[in-house]
C-alpha cells in the first residue's frame, strides 16, 4: 500500500507527559447553536425524555446538525459502565432499562420527519445481553413507524459476544458502525476496558453478517502517522467500508489532554490514504465525528472489492 505524502509528524509523545494546555486553532471554531430548527429539535428531545450523544458527548457539530433537523439518539440511558479517558459521557451505575424507550425514539424520529437517523448507546456491561435486546427493539420500532427512514447504528463492542452482535444484524439497519477510536498502542490508555482486536472482530462479524460497516478514529492523542495508517489498514482488512477521522477535543481537565491539533491538510492527506487503501467512503477533517454527514455514508460511488 502506498501512502500519499510524508508531511505528518512521525514523533510519538510519551503517554505520561501532558503538554501545557494548547490553544485551539482557528479551524476548530464552531458556530453557536441557534435557529428555529435547532429549537424545534431540542423541544422534541426534551418532550420525549430522550438522550442524545450530541449533548452528552459535547459534539462540536450540534448546532449544525440540530439546525438541519437531525440528531443522534443515545439509547440505554446516559450513564456508561465504562470510563474511557476521552469520553464526556458520565460513568457510574446506570438506571434500570426503560422498555418504553424504543417506541419513544421511533415517535421522535417520526415527528422530526428525518430521512436518515443515527442511534448510539452507552455501554451496559452489567447486563448479560449488553443492551442488545433493547437495541434490536429500537431498530425495529424505528423502521416500523418510519419505513422511509434509513438508519445507522453506532454500537458498543458487547464484549465481543456474537449472539448480542447478531441481534443488531437481525434488525438490519442500513449501516452499522463500531468505533476503534485510536491506535492499538494507545487503546489501553484511551479506551481502558476495550480491546483493539476485539473491536476489529466486531467489524468482521458485522461484515460477515452482510452489514455495511463503519468505524471512526480520533487524532491528537499522541499517535504516529504509521500507527494511524496501520489502524486504517486493519479496519479495511477486517471488512470496514466507511471510516471517519476527526480531531480529539478534551471534554474536561479530568480527561486525556490533547497532544496536538492536527492541521486540515493532514486530514486531507489521510482521506487520500484511506481511498488508496480501498475504503468506500472516507470522512476526514478536524470537526468530523462518527455521525457527521452520516447520510452520505449509506452508499458508495465505487466498489471496494471486499
């Protein structure tokens, strides 16, 4: 595999060294959320007592997406059983499962009149099924009430349990995403309870089940260019069709520090590398998040050969 260019810094800062707080560059500035559509979406989310990763994850694109009448719904509550070093979602003891949630999510999507919806969830490792039964019910409820709406699901690893992953496959969303988040070397520090090769296996199982597959990686945590490209290659080799690449932003002083802000030109280079590897679609930029422009990830203009 040939890589495009060589301008990306190869150095790997030690993980135990936190650089002084780095000022955000101009290319990371976002607009404040305003507008009638934004207020309408917020009203529906509040009315139906729904959680969105837009809010829980401090997404920088919330204003743009909500202003366009779309949102990424987070099911299974808003408290995660894992404590990843990058994530803004609260960690702790989750509330009991809400079996009415699937229908409420379906009704909210109906009222929003969205053509493409995204679902994600916290990790529920304390439950034997990992929340996969409610995942299955939610996908089916959304499709039943919104037959014209396409659906992407951003799922946890379910600890690699194939039966739980199969429940997602059986419900047949148009796209299934599972984020690798970072390189193999950094996984233990960034994702703590996750495993790099287990996430790769999740992608492989999904692809084997006939799903259109997707994953995402954050930059700026101390990874090298070679590690990023290797991660991209590993994802492709395990059956990943679509990849998103964005800048890590530190949610609070308690989370992992940003090692550096990656220039837009470097993101453009990684996009070229991704297409040279063979991905169907590569979304790469400082403000890219897994569900950003996700409606574009449904289909490919070329064949990946997988």
